[in-house]
C-alpha cells in the first residue's frame, strides 16, 4: 500500500511563523531600532524578499509580534468577542479576561518588551505608538465592545470604554510597575484569581450603577 503523507502546515504559513518568531526574539534582544528586515531574514533562515512577502514593513512585523503575544493569552479581538457568545455572565467574562490579562502582565517576554518600549520611547516615540495600537488599544476597544454588548442598549460606548480602562487599571495597580522594576515576584494562580475577582466585582458595581441610571432616565 502506498504511504500516505500527513498534511502539515503550508510552507508559506511555516515561514510566516518562523519569521514572526525570529523577529520577536530580535525585538526583545536588540530593540526595535536595532532590528532590521535583513537581520530578521538571516535569523529566520529565509530571504529578505520572503520576509517582505509576509510583512510589508518592519512596523507591520512589530505589530504582528505584539498581536501574536496577546493572542497567545486569548486577548485578541476575536477571542474576546467569543467570550460573549458562550453564555457567560459579565462577571464570568471579566474574570476570564482578567485572569489572562494578569498572566500576560507577568509573562517574561511581555515584561521585556515593555522595557524595550520604555527605553526607546524618548528617541523613537513611533515604536511606542505601534505597541499601543497593536496591544493595549486593540484589547481595550474590544473589551469596550464586550461590556457595551452586555449593557443591551443601556450603556453607551464611551461609558463602556471607560469601564474597560478602569478594569485594566484595577488589574495593573502597583503590581505592574513593580514587575517592570523587578521588585515584584509573579503572583500565584490563587493570588491572581483573588485579585481578578476583586477588580471584576468593582467594575460590576459600576456597570450596574450606570445601567440602572440609564433605566431610571428612560422611565421618566
């Protein structure tokens, strides 16, 4: 009988991930300014032309690296949207997102890239903008949409966005700054669950307050 070869990922997809992985390592090690498409090509074992066939610029490659890290913690746009379609309550959704968010904050690579951004922001504010657009801004916008959806018309997008920002601020607290400074050990899973639950409860109170206010106004 003829041997049937197992289907793997298409070569183009494999090269995409090879390039993305190599670029992510270089951005962490060398920083954004010192990483070129040439060095990415060499590190990933492909031609420069192949790199450009997948990523039109270094900016696009950097944003893809940030998005990929968020996605690995289920914090990309589609995964956040899916959280509202699985019969979860708002509190459960906030807990799910918050737990993944806290894990991302204490990921060694995430801490390293934050430090890279801080180091380069003064002389290269463009890289800070790219990071914000691909990471925090994208996640905040989608979380805002999720919260607005749970409001069922009684919460406008601006208020939903403010609640999303407040939630992320509560989760970060002093903890994130201390992590960046290297004076905070990673939280245990139990500590994360407790911290997230407290933050989610506070946001749920604000959410309830705003939606009840809206209901009171509509009944006048």
